C-alpha cells in the first residue's frame, strides 16, 4: 500500500501548527509579544501552506497551489526573521514580503507545465535558498560568542542552503515539489522529510539557544566582580588553569590600594567603592589592550599581560600607579588621596607553575608594602627592583618564574 500524499502533508501541517501555537503561548506567558510573533510566524505560515495543499476545495485549480507555494516561501523568509530576532537584530519583513509577491507574480503568469512553469519553480527555489543563505550568514557573523546550539543550527542551515541550491539547479529535471516535473509520491515524501526535519531542528534550537545563553550569562556572573565588572578570584584561577601550558612570556601584577580601610572610614563606603573602580579604570587606561584584569579581594587586584621587557613592565607599573593617584583626586568634591603598591613577577616558561609566579609576585607586593607603600617591586627570580627609579639589583634570568 503506497503512502497517501495528502495524509503526509496533513501530518506536517499539524506538526507546524503545534510548533507555532507552542511558541506563541510560551513567549506570551513571559510577556514577550514581539518574540511570540516572530518565533511562531514561520511555523504558522508553513501550516497555512499545508492547509492549502491538503484542502484543494478551498480554492480549486492552480491558484490554491500557488497560494500554498507562496506561503511556504513566506515560511522560510519568516524563519530567517525569527533567527534575526533571536540574535537581537532588526527584522527585514519588507524584503521578505517583496520576495513572496514577486514569486507569486511569476507563478501567476505560468501554467501547470512548460517553460514559464519551470522558470517559476526555479525562482521559488532560488528565493528559498537565499533565505537559508541569509540565515546562515547572520548566525555565522553573530558578534556574541556562539552557544553549542547556535553552532549546530548554523551548520544545519548551511547544509540546507547547499541542498536547496542543488535543488535549484536540478529543478527542470525533478518532480514537484522538488522541481517542476509532474509530482510523484517519492518526491512528496522526500520533500516532507526535508521540511519536517528542518522544522524540528529549528524549533528545538530556538528552545535551546535562549536557555544556553541564560546559563552562559549566569556562568559569566560567577566569574565577574559585581562592582567593577572585572574578573574575580575564580576567574583568574580559571584563566591560569586554561593557560597553564602557554609558552608566551607573561607579566603578573598584584596590586593593593594603600590604607584602604582608612579611606573607607574617613570618606565612607560609597567613596571607597569609587576608589576601587578608579583602580580598574586606571588599569584599563595604562595596560595593553590584551591585558586581563581581576579584582581578587576587597582592595586587591591582579593583572596579566604579555611581557616585552623588564623596563617596559616597570614603566607600566609606575604609570599605572601615577594614573590611579591622579584619578582618585577627582572623586567627590575635595578628592581623595590614595596610592597603589604593586608587586610583580614574570613567567618566562610554560614549565613554571602559575602558583610559583603568584607566590613571587605576592612576595614582591609584600616587599613594596614594606618600603612604606606607594611602591613598585618586580621580583623576577631573585631580582628585586623597587622605587623610586626601580633600579635592578641583579640581572634577571630568562629561565625563571
């Protein structure tokens, strides 16, 4: 017993209707009217298309098929808009509607066979390919870090772009709905299979992607200091774990705001918070763009950046210290007098443990505090350089931590 094409189309019609109603209800339940419209519209348009294909009594003749075909083209265009909405981009509904009207106009001038019918089928398939290409490009060019579901969705849509591109080239030779020749059962089954699989994958991705993004945001918050938005102690530990095998020479600064408790007691906690923020901003001004900055304690900070030379590292430390001292003078009406002590070490080799580098930088910070604060001490192996001119007392070895 051969499958009934009408029954196959009816199954896919009901499936898309269910997806459309689900996204409408799910997004409206969270008060997201705009997302409810865009997320549900491609599935609802596909179900309308299927309704026309399975109910020829509504509009007998070619016009019922033409309207069904244009609604299917519209479904792909709206799917592209749903992806743009999910990525936080502006929609292009006008462009989609123009494409669908052009497709309908070309189809209206064609008969059920012949050259015009072939041209009409090629144009429709070409538009569907274009919608897939635009959706894949938008996903690929997304500025945000992609989740695993986004990467999968991008690959699936890219695959379908190739499939519909191949169908466009083969349209004159394939039966409808894959091409322009008289339809066959196998062509209807294959087309339904392609459409249903793509619809299910896109629906599942649209459910998974917001959840993965929310989980990623929560994970980011666990690695971020809420006051300064710099990384926290957990973030610096994670960075060192991920870069344990790195062969790049790196400088570690450990910094401490001098007499911070006295600043808090005298100026208040609000002013104290501004002083902490000033330390982060000073680091962003002075340190290289690729530098990583972390708040590891109340008034303690860490910075990591590529090594160029000892003299350059010392220069950056003194500039950072000076910039911070100048910036805090602009806090409040009278300004605040505050200084930084900085201890540093250099990691020359991947064989050196980050814990050893941290220990030496911490010892250097302790030494800076011991000099009377407002100081910079660099400890590269057994080399200590300290203010006022950071004179090197021993030659640093390029093989140490």
